[in-house]
C-alpha cells in the first residue's frame, strides 16, 4: 500500500528524506536509495506499507536472540527494500527486488499475532525494518497498546536516524542489531553505509530494550583478531552483558570469497570472550 511517509522536508524543488542517515535528496518521480520511498508530486510516499513478502513462526533463537524469551516462538514478518547494499546479502530477493507481497493491516497483524498459538509477539525481520518505518511503528504501537503482554522485536542493520529511532523504541522489546565490521572502509565499500551511525543506534538502544549484536565474519575482510577484539571491546565499553553472535560467512549473492575458516571462528569466539560475557557462534 502507498502511504504518506514521515521524516522528510522540501529541499528546493526536491525532497530530503531524513529517516535514515543516507539523507537522500529525491527528485520528482524518483526513489531514494532504499527503493521504497518516492517523491510523488512533491510529497514523500512509502510504497511498502503493510506489504508482507514473508511470514513465518520462527524460534526466537533464529533472529538470533539467545537471551530473550529462550525456547519461544515469534511471528515473523518482512517486506521488501533495504538501505544497505551488502555484497553478501542473504535476503537479496526481497531486499533488492520487488518481491510478491500481500497487504496486511496493522490491525489484522495484531489479531493474527494474538490468535497464533504459542506465539510471544511480532518480529520485523527478513528485510530492513528501518525503511519499513511507518508500518513497523504503527503495527508495534497498536500491538503494545492493545496486547501489552506481546513482544515487539526488530532485526536491523541499525541504519536509522536518532529521531525516528527514539520515537519507535518505546514500542520495542528487543533488537538484534548488525555490527557488520569495525572499520569505515568495510561499511562504505561492502555495505554502502557509515559505521558511526550504527554505533549511535547501538548506544541509544542498549539501555532502552534488550539488545543483541550480530557480526558476520567474512574471510579476510573483517575476521582479523584485531578487528574482532575491537568489536568486543567496544560492546564491553557499553555493557559486558550485551550478547555477541559471530556468524560464519558462506558465499552468496555478489560475494564469492570462500567460507570463513572454522579455526578463525573458534579463535574469534575466544578473543571476544575476553571482553564479553555472552559470545555465540552461528552458521557453523
Ligand atoms: S529511508 Fe530511503 S529514501 Fe530515506 S534517506 Fe534512507 S535510503 Fe534515502
């Protein structure tokens, strides 16, 4: 469904979107970098409001969240679009293409959430929830106001501006935030972003809801002992109890490097455990 977007302003004869740190300046009829926000007659619209491309009951550990409602299942939904361009994207068919979708209103989603057996809530995942903002906000808020016992979860790259993030956080119980590397070049060249904004999201969120972090270790790009130590010591400077998931990379989408070495994964876990109390390996 096409819906009025939030967080934008007129910028001469164009529109500047400030939902995420890309701050796209968008001409009439054009989309922003995320491919879901369009300048339509000098107003910003979002085209993926309520458009669900994937829906499933997932174990909460699949998000991954290991220290939040362990052993439970959560109704998980995603749409299309992303504000990153990671070469190793595992969900590229919905992140970078307009996949087939079905509209589900926030009201219907809240009722589906309540009527699904053994469900603890709603997870916005599969594609990037930041750029699905209006729907994520409306659906989370409605769910929490109508059924406060249910949990709202985001699985996100953390690439969102502070103002929209702070407005959303009161309706969010848990997040898994990707910290994809600890160097500017990797974020710029592999993902198309800036690490400083992701760090800001982690810093803003970790004491307002439950936060776990995921880092995909990619062979030769971000899996050096120094980089793993930098990630872990940064997180420890915020809170040693922040769980860190080190995930093993496999070739996918545009990236053809070999899978991350198992020994590197094991050593990385040992290094991270020198700083953090909860470190897990994934994709092993
Ligand atoms: S949300 Fe989309 S349109 Fe807005 S700044 Fe980010 S990439 Fe650009």
